[in-house]
C-alpha cells in the first residue's frame, strides 16, 4: 500500500457532526445531548462497557498506530482530524484478523480498531474513507447508543420467552437497530467529507460486497443493483426485504453505495462543500423540534420517492383512502348543502320568517 499523490482537500473549521449525520441519527443525538446529566450517563455507561479494560486488551493484543507503526494509517488519521477539525485524535489499533472490519468503541475516550483483513483489502485512498468513517463515529458519540443496544440485545435474549416484556424489549431493539443502520450512513458521509473522492468510497463498498477482484466488477453495474433492489419484485419481496434487515446492524453494502451517491448529488453536500455547514459552537442551541421535523421530512421524502413494491402499495392504498375520504367529504358537503337549500325553500313556501 503506497501513499497517493497529495491533492488539495477542503477543510471544515469548527464543523459540527450534525453536518454529516443522517436526519434520523441526528434527531436521537441532539435529544440525548440536550438531557441534563448527560456526562453522568456517559460515565455510567462507560463503566458498564468496562472501557478501560477493553483499551488495555487491544493495547496488549493489537498494534497501536503512531508515527512508528502503520505510518500510512497515522498519516490518514492526521489528515482526517485536520479536515473535520476534530477536538481530539482518537487512538487507532490494527488487529490481526482476516475478516475485513473496522469499529469505534469507548465513550469517554473513543478508540478505533481496524483489522488486517480490511487493510489488505483496500488501497490508500479507500482506507482514507474508512478512517474518516470511524472518526465520524467517534465525533458523533455513537458508542453511547451502541452500548445501550448491546445490553438490550442481551436482555432480549434472556427474557425473550416472556410474552409482554419480550415483545417490548424487541420493539426497542428494533428501533435502536434502525438508528444504528442510519448511524452507519452518517459514518459514510463523514468518510466522504474526509475523502472527497466518491469513486474511492464506492470501491470500498464494492470490495466489501465482492472481495478484492475489482477488475471483475463494474461501478455502474454495482450501483444499478441498488436501483434494481429498490424497485424490483412484488409485495412479497417488499416484506422479505424488511425481514432481511430486521437484525442487521449495518445497511447492505450495495444500498450504502447507492445512498452515499444520492447524498453526494444532493444540495446538502454541495452546501457543505461550499463552506456553509452547522458549527460545533451552536450544538447546544440545536432545536430538538427542528431535528424531529427534519427526520420526519427525510423519511417522508424516502417514502414518497421509494420504488419498493411494499412501500409503493402502502402509498397507493393511502392515496386511495385519501381520495375516497375526499370523495365522501365532498358528497357529504353537497348532501348537507342540498338539504339546507331545500329546507330554506320549504320555509319560504310556508311563509316562515
């Protein structure tokens, strides 16, 4: 793996993580940050996770990245920290594991673990996207919810036999899983802001889906799969898609690539690249109501634009019901108007005042 030639990348002084967070992710985080005693909750959850024990484990079993070890990743980390103007530089560890993976853990002082399988799979610019992705997780504080999710999944497993409690916990787990998937889209956006190279970002997802044989794959065809997945099939396929996602912590690689391309084409991305973005200094003043409305708007737009057969059916049924309701309403209004008119005529004919 060799360093690519330097090129100018935009930097984002004072940028808030709200700039790259998916609306559903951002709503949850803004709400949590607004709670009094948030720092206390953080420390409590950090204790539950035994954060210090985990760091010591990786300090003893993995290789810590610095100017002497895995220098190329150290350079990428420094670049991403500068681009996103991070207040701190998280520790990175490289772990011997053939499975391509990277994750951020810890809440008080988050650190990042990257497996050798992922390093072997990706080139330098593709790794830049991964480093930015994980830095985005650290800056957003995603480990908080992931800790809650971890404990609830254990709880769901232990009380799943209980008819009421089990379903209640499963519902919460499902909601947190949905949040977790959206947080991965947030991480991809942070990675994109660090990389500023959509081709490299798409290649990451292609390799995660199909392995290192990039010459046997085609970017256009890969992205076409996302559109086909979205639009193809019938009502049964729409249900099966939901079932496939039910216990997934990450969106599927093909769909992540499609979602990232859509974001890069959006006015939101262009605005950020032009230097107009939310600032960390304003995070405390962020409105929960505005974020909830933003999340609702995002889901509505996705719902309205979706070609998924299940969503399309639900949308059509909703429109039919709306149309029927309008027709009934109009009919009732006309009937009431006719009755009122006839009563008025009848009173005139009787000579009533």
